[in-house]
C-alpha cells in the first residue's frame, strides 16, 4: 500500500477535562509525544476516507465511558467521524505501564545507572506490547505505523491519569 503525504495527523488535541492533574515528568512525556507525533506519523482513517474525507487530520482524543474516542476533522475542517475503541483489553497494560514509569522516575532520583537501565528496558518492553495491542485494536479502522501507535499509546496513558 502506498500512502500520500496527507495520510497523517496534522494536529492532535487531548480532552483536558479528562485529566485533573499531572506531575512534571508526565507533562514532559505528553509534550514530547504530541510534538513527535505531529512531526512524523502515518494515520489513514479508513471509514473517513471511504466517506470522501481527506487528510491531513485533526484528531481530538478523549475517554468517554471507558472508550477511547478519536474525533476526526478533515483537511477542510469538516467533522469526519469518530473512531471508538474499547479500552478494557488495554486496562492491564496501562496499569503495568504506570507502575513501571513510577519505578523509573523514582530510580532516576536515587538508583545506579545499571538499575535505571534495567527499569527503562522493562518500561520500553511494556510500551511496545501496549503499542502492538493498540495496533490490533485499530486494525480495519486506521492504517498506522508502529511509531505513530506508540506515541498514541503515550497520549492514551496521559488521558488515564487522575490526581
């Protein structure tokens, strides 16, 4: 399959009402994920394209009643539909990712370089597993690459954070 330069997210926003508070480390991860995602991504929402919409896309991420909602706006500024994903299958990996991130941030403050590296490897492994799960959930809805799905997973985690 060949992709056009319009098969991408031009801008992404998060439902800030979902998030009550974030610490500095999480805020930094959010900013990096948002910036990196917009700079380099592959995003081809199949139903929107079949309905005649064209990218690049504005995507608004929200969690509504335990579902991830990707609200799409096309190049012309028209609503291009919403992609809904049940998050129950990802609940455990999100919990695991939060736990390992907490260990990682604590280790950065007082652990040896080797301990930090070990925890970081585990953190990346969990993130990769979650990315593959997200790609599976997006199958037949959105064509995307691993790096785009990885950054989307980071943003999904940000939406799960509660004070």
